């Protein structure tokens, strides 16, 4: 009986291992950025950073109240707008250099209109 249990355990382990390999094969490869991507990201964040203000007004209003949206949301939006625009200028002036490593984005999401959705997580 031990050999049947041992064989079943080995087979189950192999199947689980193969399932893990198959799941890893389905994962997309990591994004490879170039200097051109960094330049485009910088320009986009400079010229679209202002969208952070209405986005945060809307999100805060939905989550809390209209008063919070027009007070806290405006403040958060202005802060995020400044951050996004500053990182845009950073990307613009440093686009020929792979800083940070491999031209990766400094702020996530990479653009104001991208996931993780309307609220930063």
C-alpha cells in the first residue's frame, strides 16, 4: 500500500509542478522600455498632468462627499498633478540615460489614464 500512496504522491507533485510552470508560461513578459518610451512618457505626463485634479475631485466625491471632493480632492489632485508633471520633466531631461534602471517609469501608473484605476493604490 505504501508504494501506491508514494506513487500517487509523486504523480500529484509532478502535476502540481507542471501546473505552476504552465501558469508562469501564461504570464506576459516584463515590459522593456526604451529611451523613446521615456521621452514620450515625459511629454505625456507634462501635458496631461492637469487631469489629476478633476480625477481626484471625482474620486473623492464618489468615496466621501461633494464637500470632500471639492476640498480634499482638489488638494490631492494638485499634489498628484505636481508630482506627475515633475516626473514628466525628469523623464524629458534624462530620456537618453537609463535612469532608473532600463528607463522604467518613476511613478505608477505610468500615465494618468491607466490602471490601477481612478484611485492610486
